[in-house]
C-alpha cells in the first residue's frame, strides 16, 4: 500500500456547470445523518443537486456504501459578492479534515482554490501544523485548477483560498463526509431533519469543525 504524504494533489472529477442566482450562505448544513439512507435539503439549494449527487455517488464508489451510510454529510454553499483582497473563506494554508479520515469535495465557479505540492513535514497538532504549512509551502509548487472543476480532498491536500484581484460574484460549494458531528455554533441547521446537538463555541483561530 502506497504511503500518503502531505502535499498531494486532490482528485479531479471534471467540470460541472451550476447556475445560482440567489445570494446565500450555508455553513456545514447536515443533509444526511449517520444511519440515514437519503439526503434532504431545501428547494433553494436545488441548483447544487447535480454536484451533491455526483459527490455522493463518487464517495460510495470509492469508500463503499457502508461507509456512506455511516457518514454524516454536510453541505457548505456560499454565493456572495467578493471584493478585492477580501474572501469569504479564511485565508492561509490549511488542510480540510486534518488528522481525520474525513473527505471533502469542493467546487467554485471562479478564483479557484490554490493547492501546494511541496513535501510537507507536519506536526500532528491543529495550531502548530498551520504554522508549519506556511513555512514549508514553496510558491513554485502552487497549482490552481480550472473554474467549475469538482475536486475530492482528504487531509493530505494542502491548500488556501485565492487572492481576489477584482470585485466579483463567486459561488463556492463544499460537501463534507464524516462520522463525527460538526457541532460549532453558527453552523446551519437543517429543519428537514430531526436532530438536536449541543453546539460548542468557536475560537478565533482556525477550527476543526468538531469540538468535544
């Protein structure tokens, strides 16, 4: 079995066209809970149905339908106006699902995420590793996929948001698969699902989406 290392490239699933006209901001909205078979979301999120279905099919094919059944699935959607130098996602190098087996799929219509393929040597600590990523990411190893390309990420894909060079509407999509409850205050609540989680306070520093 090939050993994974930090600094690997994500898997591209090809381009997908999405037409979203309504401004929106959803953060880690649960659309499927562990043990449930079907994902549900409100109608205004239907422009992202194709992306959701493509991600769920890919996850089940790669990791198995049993793993899919046992996973919570979280939807993040941001369709907002961005201004020069001001992104609606946190800046800086990071890894989604660091120190976990969580899988994330991301997509954007412009100003795509920047990945770095340097050979990172990272401490298994959320705060220290962020500092190490900044120190070890060599600019010549930056890579940016084309617009509207759907990508599958695991913890080994080091990335950051792109600099916004001019004002624009930007659509960002993320679908997260995890056995854990993403339980930070401010996460979106799905009123089509029956659940009641104790939500934990966020911190100023970059958070892992789970807090015990």
